[in-house]
């Protein structure tokens, strides 16, 4: 059965260990190759996750060495596989978005229009860089001779397509937002001077997000 008090990060580590034995360093490297962008909440939890899993008997550990440097290699146990399988059968929690740039948009009336435009350009640049990162991941995934988990190529392709699409949306939205505010003199007066355009934006969002609701004035 799934371990109710384990974090998602712990289950991610179990998922990594299904395919091969790993050290804590190996696990950290895998988080830096795209997993961290999909699950940033892990933070540094992935360093401690193997020890917690070891205490539960969900992984085993053996001493090893590279040259004179000692290291611990972790392997998933039958109990760990069972816990991972049980977790996969559970209903996942709703997705959550952590987006500092959008928080800056929400409170932009307290800053200058130059600050808002600069923030939007930064959001675009960052999203484009991450989109390109996942594009490079896709190139690697296509080559099963160098891919980290070739047996998961079909599943990683699904996730990769989502991530590329997600960051492409941010790029496209940033371009749209920059065009939308091009004639704003500042970040406050458009609340009244651009009310018609604001209503148009909200109407479009309502029709897209809640099509079952009547949008007649």
C-alpha cells in the first residue's frame, strides 16, 4: 500500500530506482535534467529522501567506492515497488503553479510601466530558455543509446511535450501581453482609460474557461 506520509519527492525517487541502482549524487543529477522543472517543490528534499525510504524498508543500501571515495548505492526493494504501484493507483492532487513573474504582474500598479514591460520580457526570456532546454531533452530522448531511461521513452515523450507546450504558452502570452500594454502610459490609468479592452479580455477568458455559463450582459 502507498505510504500516506511520504512526499511526492520520495515517490519520484522510488520511480527512478525502479530502473537502476543509484547514489544520492545520481538522483540529484536526474532532478537537474528536467525533473526539477516539473517538480520544483522537491528543492533539496531529494537529498534526504533515500535515507527516509531506507528507514521504511522501501530501499536498501550498500557501500561502494569510486577510487578512494566511498559512496552509498540505493536499490528499490519489493516493498518499495509495491508502495510505488499503490501510489500510482491513487488520485493525484490538483496541479499547482508557482510563478513569481505573474505575482509581479498582479501588483504592477505599484511600480512603473517600464518595470512591468521589463518583467514581461524577463518572463518571456526565461520561458524560452526552459522551452529550449526541454527541446534538447527531446533530442536526447530520441536516441535510446544515450537516453537515461530508454524503457520510458514513450512516457517521457508525453511529459516532454507538455513541458514544451507549457513554456511555449508563456512565451506566446508574454508577447501578447507586451503588445496589449504597448500604449499604456503607466500602470494605473488603464483601469479606467482601457476599460473596454479589459472587458473584452475578461469576456474571452470567461468564454474559454467557463463555456457552460451564460455570458450575456
